[in-house]
C-alpha cells in the first residue's frame, strides 16, 4: 500500500509541474510560474556520440513548455539552463527563448531534436555563460530557429544579443542533422568567443552577417549554405594578435553575400573543403571605367580612400579577405566576386588547391608579398589578375585573363571597387619584384602582360603571355631589370611599347617583329631543322619575345610565319609535332644575350634597344609552304 502511494504521488507531482509551466497571465500572455524540476529518468531514442553521454534533461516546446530532468527551469516563456548536462530540446514554439547561464566548468549540450523555435524580441537561443556550449544536430533531425526583425534589449547601452543563435562563450555545432537559421534582425550565428563547426547541414539567411566568431571561426566539416546581406563569415577580434582568425579544414561552404564572403581581422587558413563564394552580385556587378575617361596607360589616378592596412572594417565585396595572412594549402574554390577575389592587407601563400576565379577587380591581391608554391589557379575574369609588391611564383599551374595588367608588382594597398572603379590603388613605384622560380603561368591581358615598378627574374618554369593589341601597353613592362637565368618565356603583343629582357641575363632571348594575325604560327627552327618553338598567339601581334635554354650563342636559327603543326597545342604552344608550310621571315646567328629579329635586320640589345613600332612598319609575309 505504501509503495502504491509513492507512485501515485510521483504522477501527481509531474502533472502539477506540467500544469504550472503552461499557466499564463492574462495581462502578459507569458508563463509566470517557475518550473520545478524533477529527477525523472529521461528515455531518448536519439543516438548520441559516446563523449556526449546520456540525456539529463528534456525540454518540450509543444503547446505547453515542459521540462523533465534537472538543470532547467521555465518562467515567462524562457527556459533557463543553469548547470552542465545534456539537454534534449524538441517540439514547436512560436514564443520561447532558450537561455544558457551555467557557471559549471563542464560542457552544456543542447541537443536539437526536430525543433521549430521562434522568438521575436531577442535571440531564440542565448548563451549567457558556459564553459563550452555545444549545439548538437542528431542524424535525421530537422531544426529551424527564427527571430524577429527587432530586438528588445535589457541593457540599452549594448546591442547583445544580436544574432538568432548568440553565445558570449565558446560555441560548437556538431552532428549530421539539419539546421535552418532565419536571422531577420542581424546575424545568423554569433559567438563572442570561438565558434567551431564540425558537422551538420546548416542553412543561414541573415539580415547582416551569416557566421561571426569574434575570437575565431573553425570549420572542420558540414554542409553550410549562407545567404547574407552583410558578410558571410567574419572574425572581428583586432585587439589580440593570436585571435581574429578563420580556419577552414573541411566541409562544404556555399556563401552568397552582399559584402565580403570570408573576412578575418588576422589570418585566414584553408587546408581543405569545397568553397563556393559569390559577393556583391558577382563579377558582372563590378564597377567599371567611365567611357569618357580615355587614358591609354590604364592609370586611373589615386583615390583618397584606400583600404586600411590594419583593419577589414572598410565596406567591400571581396570573396576572401584578411588583415594579416591568407594561407591556402588545399581545397576546391569557385569564386565570383564584384571586388577582389582573394585579398590580404599583408601577405598571401598558396600551396595547393583548385581555385576558379571570376573577379570584378583583382583576382588575387596582397599589399606586401604573394607566394604561389602550388595549386591549379584559373582566373577567367579580372581587372588585374595577380597583384602585390613582391610576387614569388615557385610552382603551380596558373591561367589568368585580365582586362588590364595580367601580373602587377607595384606596391601599396588596394581600395574597394565598391567605392569606385576596379583597380583603384595607391601604389608606390620602384620597389616591385616578380620572381618566377617554377610552375606554369599563362597570361591573357589587354593591358600590360607583366607590369613591374621594379625588377623581374625568370629562373625556372614556363611563362606565356598573350599581351595587348594596342601600342599603349606591352607584353612586358618593367622599370629596372628583367634577368632571365632559366625557364621558358614567350611574350606576344603589340610593338609600340615592346620591351626586351635585360642584357645582364644569363639565358638568351630574341624579339621577333612580324605582323601576325590571331592564331597564326610563329616558329623558330635550328640550322638543322629542329623545332625550337612553335607558338600561335591568340590575338593579333607585332612582337614575340622568346627566351629558351635551346637558344645558344653562336648558333644559327630561322624564323617562320604561318603554316600548320601536327603537334598538340597548349595555350598556343605546340609540342610533340612538326610544323610545315609558312614563310621564312629571316635567318640569324645569335651573337648577343638579347637579339631583335625582323625581315630586314637583326640587332642586339636589351630593354632599351627594343624596336617600337617596327612591327607596324613591316610587310606581312605571304603565306605559303616552304
């Protein structure tokens, strides 16, 4: 009899607890009675990782908010969690806020089990205090968190919380379930500390930024889609040098943002993952030159509003942006940006990855140094393709198309194209440097192919330039020296500003002047008939600069225009075949490091001995077979 009485008493207590939670005030329309927690054992069908442990408390958000277990209470439509544990949240509520305020040194797990939660006046999930708050998305669950378009703040001097999911402490999101965040007021998910995502199918639509981690953002997995009216990912700590970074180690990111896609106050590190970014409406929405501004040198003039070298606060629509260093070790990137696609106020290092870029401004820009050691980089559209003060290309496979300069080493910083036209840079002269030490580089530029306010060195690798057709630019443009000590250079373009490599080079070069049409062959053969170079520029040309280890001093060579090749063409360069037909332009014997070759003469000399306009004065050879 005594045992039956105890059981009956327990049932009555649970019923009373549920009724108390659902009791409402007629004036406030909110729950007014605090939930008395019970020690009821929770039975959950969810399969949780072993390190999480068993559910210690169940929070049901159906027509009446109920709490079963320990560590949570309910009052005024707010569920407050005050201790560590595993909290399973389920059900639907159009007016409820989950608050975590735990002083425990242990983790607080919020397990979302098919939750549909809305809270109009503040963050539906608000972590005020927790050593680690971990949001768990179990397999097979679908969860939606929504806020209103205006918040009521307890403290009028602050704007916190300011995100649909907001944490003042460390926040982790894990699991394989689905989470949809509708951020109508401001940000989607914000942590004032570190934000880490290891899994989940997460979709965020935000009135401002999608993901914000003040101290850092780390993404190790998951499938994340962000549609942000501000920035996609953002880390904002500019006061502590070791913080303010973004680290992407895996997962899939699909970011569409009005402003920057990924923005960090210190470093961006990307080692793996699939990253798709569209910013500012894409490259088709970039600023453009005024048609009335006719300047053949492509100089737009300096702007008084260049981007700061110490902050990312300036509004922009760059795809990946950092104050300090961007390091890319791997991953697959598809970028369509109205502003720079990859931008650092300091330095960039690219060691690997597959990177496809369409940019309304620079494809890749750093203010100080840019090192490319590997990777497949395709810049299909840009104002300037690659830009920095010092550029070291040590490896990789690079293809770029630029409406102005292909590779530019000028120095200085770069302003946002959202505040003016593309390429609005404040650059100093004389300190630029480009070093080609390996890799493969193909450039299609309407301005200068390679432009350096300083010096160039080619030590190894292959560099192919399809340069400008107008005489106001050149395939090569440098202020100091261009020393070639190895590798292969082919630079085709107009003749008006044609500039040869320096005579201080250790490898020979020739500049062949001929009026050539697009896709017509220029072939260099040895005296024995061995084919040294067979190249078909993609645009009309009057000057083709060639430097190859096979061009030897004292040897005799012949230049031919036209004909056909049986070889395989890669970017206009034919290999593993023979060229037949065509017209012999001239035969010449190399007697100097740099030689100018035309139908009428052979001259020697370096950059100051080029033959401006020579191509335009020459008669196009008749086509035909030799």
